[in-house]
C-alpha cells in the first residue's frame, strides 16, 4: 500500500491529506492563515491519531510547491522536507496552477485550452495555459495584468478559465470562454495525481528543491 501525506500551505487555507494508493483517507483544513506554522503540525498529529498511521509508515510526502504566499510556501516546504529527511522518504512537489488545470481536464472535456489565473499582487497574477493534449502554451509564470489580457485575448478557441478576479470575468465576457470561480485544489484529484507521480518516480531533489515563487520577493526597509 502506498501512503502519501499531502501538504498545501500556498494560500489562505492550510490543508493536510492522507491517501492510500491514490484514494483519499483523511482530510483536514485550517483557515488560520496567520498561523500555518502551528496549524500544519497539529493537523499532521491529528491525522496520525485518527488514522493510526505513523509518519514512518508513509511512502512519500507531497507538498504544493507554489505559486502562492511566500511565507506559506516556506512553511509547507520546511514541514515536508523535515518529514522526508527524518523518515528517509521521497518528496513530490506539484505546481498548484498545473494541478488546477489538470483537474479541470479530468473533469470537463471538450475545450481547446485550459487555463488558471491566480492573484499575486495588485494587477499581478500567476497564470498558465495548456492545450487539450496537456502541452503548455504558457507554462506557470508571473504576469502583469496587461500581459494577462494580451495572452488571453489572443486565444480564439474554446477555453476553460479558472480564477477568482472580477476582471477575468470581464475579460471573457465577449469570447468563447467558460469561466469558473475556482482557486482551491480538488483533494481527491490531488491524491490521484500524487499516486501517479509516485509510480512514475516524479520525485524532486530533497536537498536542492525550493518553492515555485515565480515572482521576485520585495523587501522594504523601515523608515
């Protein structure tokens, strides 16, 4: 049996999942975005109590590598790496944008393109576009709003677009788009995807891997 622990601290919610051979066994979420450090470990402890499964029985750990909150990504990565180093288990690190798009492909067929756009900062976004054969037209990237508009207005085929910002709905109003207010990862699909990645040895280098920040980190000196 392949047991995989899944960790997502990329956004406002922290999520911990446990799967067995790709099937979801346990799920826990916390919306306390300011305390992911404490919450994530408490959820992992609760998972062990409720399932009777020790972290040493895990086959692998999967962590959402980004994009997302800079601090949140570092917390999730540190937690996942700590478990992997302590138990000598491999690490999987899927990209959140790609997961959103691939889950949409699995759920809804018939589109020429599948895309996801997540907010980064004011008028800045993380985005990706894939065709129906899973080839990237735009690999996960950081874009300014003007670039997003240029990219998406140039698509003249049927598109499924996932996101949450009102300007995306306006952008797709006069085009052949289907817009979904969707930014959260489907837990069941995440479990299946991780199991497939595990079977394909889709592991990352534990020592050198780092989050998919995609954008430059800005620092501000105190006045």
